[in-house]
């Protein structure tokens, strides 16, 4: 496989991941963090870092809008629920050794 085809396949898979997450707004970021060690905010941070590494200035808010499909505050107000005590406890256990990951 040539490099361009690989990039195109990776981009297609990423777009499909975003579409899948968009269709699963019921899945809370804390659940994603507890199960996978990453969430939508992680994706937005990676997106921002990739842009910045290529000399494209992108703010945290702009990157989040790319991942969430709307301003993060709007998405949060519509779909994000308060974390339960169980979710918070699982998060604390999952990230006891990796405090910096959940910024």
C-alpha cells in the first residue's frame, strides 16, 4: 500500500469514528475514559496537537468543535450528565497512576 492510500484510509476511519461517536451521544466521556483511557476531549487534544505540529494554529475550543460537531459548551449542556459516584470511583481507580491523562 502506498503512503497516500494509507493516509486516505486512516482519514476515512477517523471520519467514521467521529460519526460513530456523534451517533452515541449517550456514551459519556467518563465512561470512555474508564474503559479505554481516552475520550472525545483526548481526540480533540490530539487533533489540536497535530494541527499545531504542522504550523496550523488551532485553539482548544476550535479542536473540540471539530470533534464534537458543535461548540463543546453546547454539546456538554445538551448531552453530558453529572458523573455518578460509581463513575467517579472507577475513574479514580483507573487513573491512580496516571493523573495527567484526564486533563
